[in-house]
């Protein structure tokens, strides 16, 4: 009899423990969810990283002030989002590491591509720009095939254009900036037939191009056209206007992954700027052409 009572008591005790554990587990889960909601960050201040050496997107004046499309965009975004934005200039190849390390909350002029998407997240684009070649006006590659034509390298026509370029570029020396999709594109598509020189910034590439140490520079079409226009005839753009593949032609704000509140704040402001025409006006101001996203 005692053995039966003891067994019943043991079963009742076990059931009680299981029930208590279930309650405790449910309570813990609730508390975790509640804590997560309570810890959702309320963004009031952000630190923004920018290269400061990629005109007309961003540049540094002789007096040390930052200017360009990117600066106008982020200042308007911060005003609309009621964010206090501290803007810091730093070398391009250190932008993403600084973002991941928490030194920056946002980085400017950041184009999404598959490799970058593995480590950071992006806002919606504020401009969309293809890539092309900047060369000396008397360069042996001053008249590349398909000049002025637009292609996506994800299409058969685009692949054919790249093959034609590869043939024309054989034996040349091309420059591109570190940590850019332009550099990756050149290395992937022409690396076996050209010499590739890497630089800290697009302006450094341009200086070597002007001095004759490079045959060409593959870069953003807006930067390339701006440099050509200001070169007094010594530089020119040539070749097709390319998007697709590894190239990051959507220009966005880069942010850390898993920060949905900040992403939503930035996208809301950018959507307002697109809808009321601000992005179009800023593009025309700095590029003399509307390259703003239309939807």
C-alpha cells in the first residue's frame, strides 16, 4: 500500500514539476519578448561615415568642409527624421569595417552587391548610376567599343559587350579604388589580360591617369563625366554604360544588419524625398541629370 501511495505521490510531484517548468518557460519567453520590445532602439543621434574624395558625390573643400550630393541627401534625411547626424570623413576602404565596429551608424555612397550584402544592410537607393571608363583623350583606348550604349552584364548583349571590351583592353593598365565593385568587376572580367592597379580613392586613380601611369580608370559614370568635364580636354569618358553582376550601381545608405528601426527611419525620409522631387532636384544640381529612383 505504501508503495502505491508513494508511486502516486511521485507521479503527482513529477506532473507538478513539469507544469511549473512549463509555466516558468512561458513566463521567461514572455519576459524575453517584452524585454526585446523594450530594448528596441530609439534613434536620436547617428554617426555618418563618408569618403570626402569622390566628387560630385562627396568632396572636401580647401577649407576642410564636406560637400556634394551625399552630404545634401544625408542632411535632408536627418532633418526629416529628426536625427542629430555627426558626419565624419574617412578613407573609403575603412568605411565598412568602421560601420561593423560601431564607429559609424550609417555610411554614404554605398552600393549593394552580393558580397556586401553578406556583411551589411542597405537603405533604398537615392540615385542609380552605371559605370564606364575614364581615359586620356589621346589614350590608345580613347574609343572603346559600344561607347555611350547601355547594357546590363546579366544579358547576352551585355556579355557580348564585355567580351568586346576585353579584346580592346588587352595589354593595358587599368586603375580602380580598393573595396569597390568597380575593382571587382575589372579583376573578374579583365584581370587575365590587363594589369590592375589599386588605389585608396578614385581621385588618386585619376592623378595617375593624368600623369600617364595608367591607360584607363573604370568608375562611376557621374564621377568619370565630372572629371572629364573639369580636365580641360585631357580626359574623356569612353565605352558602354554598364550595370549588373557584381557592380553596385544603386547608391544607398549602408547600415549594420539587424537594425530595422534605423532602416525604416532612413527609408521613410528617402521615400518622402523621392515623392516630393527632392532627390531629383539634388541629382540635377550635382550631376546635371536626373538619376534619382522613380519608384
